[in-house]
């Protein structure tokens, strides 16, 4: 009966299946992170009081923070809180986890979305252009530059942009992207330019190369040859015949890129002192601030799961053959 | 950065540029004033005449989400920088690291220094307009020594007889101690005894009597303070607002300075000095008294043999290490601390590298091929580099040093008193305090597990000795024991220079011998021009 259902409603079935697996994954991740933080020497009480604290003071704070309960108890208390909608309070300074991390989450999202969308569109456009002019000097130049850029570490790309546009060559853009706590990054667009540009440079080469390869393969297929013989214009061939066939691998690569961005922005955030979850997570680990660590890691895991689901559904939508499997 | 406008000064308010530092010598209670006949040209003015107004933006590293602006929670330099703007204490360190009267106007003690009588300055108010009284001082001590939640400074004043404190009048109180406490003034100048109001003190939105008032604070990110218009040192502060921003590392901190997004970058490493200059700023280098010793546990093999300890002290080429790590800045260390204190024994011979002697000592101790592990951490600028250089220098004497790097939070975590050979870090505190914490049995930071009864006895005597020249004699005896290796397992190759980056158009910052950055946290003298 399940097979019949998934036969008739392939999208819904896929989403349901993936979501169930996703939820289980989130649980497993949360247990792993809890365990990993416990393995680190020291706990939040140490981090807050410093090593000047006497054992008595430490135990008092540990009791207050419920760190004296068993690990299983602590985990249970935390999970219970999540289901009630209570994310808990930061162990380091008592503010609620949500108010502590909300602006950081939004700011990192801004970077991921801006860089992901701009970079994907740009890379796909360049990939199409390179495929259309395959083996010309333009194609070779673009491929060469893509290879060079992709070989550079993210840190180097970011710092090079800072040197070029902010501190040494030109002084037209801010060198760091500091925002007042709680403000969102769109309030200072100039401070977004260099971080987003760094990320775009970092992600374009991979998508560009995949687009180019997929387009080249599509352009060599029979039905494209046939449409060219029929006199369809080059532009129409590229955009309406070759591109749709190339989309599934391109979508996969774009999805992978968004997944990469979720983790990869940490370095760029670090270079630009950008108030995102990268710094938030590093701070929380140093402070052994378990509720904050858990929340950020779970958001990242959920993001991974959702992006995967969206990518798979999109690819399914773009592949008529797979939808009507016998 | 808003451009400032000229304020109208009375002649009494005009200061010569260098006088800003001298004005901190509050013992005299008088400020150096130099009446000017009239305003000079615009250029001369901007270089000599402190201007009011503006937003002073500061970049710091080493901040964390556990930072606090509670007056009694100086847990890190970042916390210290913030706390210093919001509050005052009875004494304050001047630029020479000597305690000067601050909130206290007069301080007396009885013959054996077991009872201290403090008379407060008149007319000092908290940010809410309330007077600073003796009751507030008593409350502050009770708060620090609260047995249920003692604050950081409790350990140094634990011998205070809280119940015996007597309020003599609105501005006078008598403080008895269970044992004599000759160093009460120095201890009160440290950063643990800032005075808070006895009524209505909320650490989340704190009230103090300091040059700046609390506006906002997000731990690990940013703090904003605004000028206190009724500050008791009435010509300070100059700027309208201070914004302190945490940076994850020095690179982004420097970029912010270079692109003009911050005015001061605190605590840089030596390699950043050319970058600061290239950006048109200046690097202020203070030879301060912070030190990052390589500490040996004196009760475990092989360091329990004094010959091994002395040998390891002799393999260090201190000048080479200092030059490599700090490009020639910083004072060369002699394995004892408190360089600028009156009690420091400059007559002790400066220990020089002597590989031959080190080898001899090791041979006699039976350790010709010593293999040891050093726990390193990025506790301060240059610490990791220093550790690597030490390992190379030790190899010349046949000693193999394996460097194991851990995060700072791990180094100072629960294993802190259990490491055998590790990186330690000591801020400036008066000599007696660092001795108490580091080299006495039961000291809270006694990572060396030092325990030398003659030394402990001398320390007890020192805390009861009021006469400065007698204090010097006792301290010199103690330092000889540290130097000889009986009382201390520390290798102190140098004192850490404090390097701050000052952006264009920022004036009034002067170096402090304490080693605390940004002129000893003294932002009230800074002005933007």
C-alpha cells in the first residue's frame, strides 16, 4: 500500500520519507554534540568563574546551572524544554538562547542567501557562456581563472579583497563588518559587500565548472543537434533546450554549495569580524555553553536536512522519467 | 567618527598635553593648569589642546561570552577595561604602577597596620546622583566577601574583620583586619575593589562613580558607555562615548584600525607594529609587568630536583627569545617578578644563558638526556612563539622539549594545578599578592606547588611590615630564594610589552607600567582631534 502511495504521489512520499529520516538525524546529532561537549575538559562553571574559583564556588554555580545532574538527566531536561518551545538560557551569562543567537542566525542567513544566490546565478551564466564558446580563448581563460581561485584558501581570498579595497590599494570599502549587537546586517549594506564578494568568489568556480560540463554534454546530444538543424536560434538552444537538461546536476551542485556555505562562512565571518553564528559557535564552545552550542548545531543540521530535501524534490521535478517509473 | 567642536574652556581647565598623565597623581589633589593667553593656530590647537566630544571606538581581542561588568568580576582584561570606565576604587594605580589615592582622600593605619581608617573624598556621586558614602564602601566589601557568592577579590582581603567595620561618619569608616595588612593601599588599587552603591546596584545595568556610564553591553560582542558629565575629576573624560568591540583575532582588529573603523586597537603583537604605522597610526609600546612564565611543578620528577630547575633556567637565551618574539621590546626577566615595584631587587645578578653549566647540572642530577613535555597555550601575545624558541634553545643542552598545545580554556581548566610543566600567565599585581597566589602552599594559582617554609615565613613578616625600607629588605631576601630556585619553579624570560595601536587623530593615551593595555585602561584622558 505504501508502494502504491509513493507511486501515485512521488513528491509527497519523498518529502515524508526524508523528513522522518531528518528528524531522527537531528536527535542523533543532538546526542552526539551533547556527548562531545561533555568530553571537553572543564564545564560552563569553570568558564564563567575562571580558575580563581574555589571548589565550593564552582559547585554552587554547577548546581545553579544543573551541571551536577547526570548527563542523561541534563539531556532529558534540555529535550523536554525544546518540545515546550523553551530553548533554555545561556550558561555563560543567563540570557535566553534565542535572544542571544537570533540576530547572529539572521546575519549568517543573509550572507548564505546573498552569496548563494548571487554566486549561483553568476556561475551558471558564466558556465553557459563558457560552454557556448567551448575551446575558445575565452573558455580557456575562464576555466584557468576558476581553477586558480578554487585553489586559494578562503582566508586568502577574503584577505586579498580587504587589502585591495579597504586597507592598502583602495580605501573604498570597510575592512571589517562589525554591527551593533542585535542589529541585522542589512542595516549596513556597505559592510556586506566584501564578505559577500569573498564568498561569491569562493563558490563560483565549482558551480561554473559543473555547469560548463553539464551544458557541453547537453549541447552534444542528438535532440540539440536536431533543433539546430531545424534552425532554432543559438540562444534558444542554450536556454530552452540544453539548460533544462543540465539542471539536475547543476541543482545538486548548487545545493552542495549552500551546504558548504553554512559551514564555510565561519572563516569569512572571522576575517571580517562579522556577527554571525560562526563566531557565536566558537564563543559558545570556549565557554562550554551547552544550550547555545546545541541550538546552533541543530539549526545547522536542520538547514542541511532541509536543503537536501529541497534539492532532491527539485531534481525529481526536473526529471520526468523518474516521476513516472513503472 | 564625528568631528568635534571646540569647547569653551576656562583657564583652569586648560591643560598642557603631557599634564593629562600627571593629573592622575592624585595624592596632591591638585591638577596642573597652565593658563593660556589665547588660542593659537588651528594646527597647534589640535596637537596641544584636548578637545571634547566624539565617539571613541576600541577593538579588543580575548573577549568571551562570560565577560562581565559586575564591579567585582574582573575575570579578563576585556572585563577589566570595561569595569575601569564605570567605577572607581579607594586607590588607583598611576602610570608608574604606584597606588595613588582615588576615592579615598586620607587613609591612616594603627601601629601594626591591623586597623585602617579611610576618609572619602567629598562631593563624589554615583551615576544616579547619589553621594558615595562610607556605607557604600562597607557594602562593597560585604558584597565581595559574601560567603555564599564570594567575588574575585575576596581571596586577598579574606582577613578583613567584616563585622568589625565601623562607620564613623558619612564619609569615614574604620576597617579592622584579623592580622596586620601592611599592603592595604596597593591591594585597594588592584581591579577587584571597585565601589558600588549600597542601594540599587544591578550588575546587568550597573551604576558606578567612574568616568563613563553604562549604556549597553552584549558579552563577547560589544559594550557602549557614555560620558559621565558629573565625574569628580571634572575635566575628564573628554569623549562623549566609548564603544568597545570584541574581535576574534588580531588580523580583523588590525584591518578595522587600518580602515578607520576603530580608533584604538588593544594588545597587538610585535609584528603588527609596521602594519599600524603603514596605516598612518602609531604604536604605543609600554614596558609593563605582565609575565608569562614557564612553570615547573616542584614536587614531581624531574623538576623536584633543584638542579634540573636551575639548568632549565640556564638554557634560556633571554635576550634572543625577547628579540625574536617582541622585536627588542620588553624587559629582560630574571626569574623574579614585580620589576617596577620599589621592592624589586635589581642587584640580583642577571641570569644569562649558560649551556655548559646547564649540562653540568643535568649530568649531576642524572638527566643527561632529559625528555619533557611542555603544555603550551596562546595565553598572551608571543607565548606560543616563546615556547617554540625555548624548545630549540633547550635542545642545545641535550634536553628534548615536546610542546603540547592546548586551548587556553583547557590550560586554565580543572587540570590547571596538575600540569607538570606548563605555560602560565600573570597580570600585574602588587608583589605580595602574586606571591600569595603563586608561591605559597595553598595559593589558588600555585601551579608550581611551591612550598618553602622559610619563604612562607618571610611573606607573613612582609605583610606585617609597614616601614618601606624594611619591606625592601624582606622582599629582597624572598626574591633571592625565588632566584635560587628554592621558592619558585618559574622561568621568567621577559616581561611582556604591551603594544597598542593608535589610529590617526587620537591623542592623550600614555603607557602604563602595570602592563594593562590602553594606558592601564585609562580612557578618560583620551581625546579625538
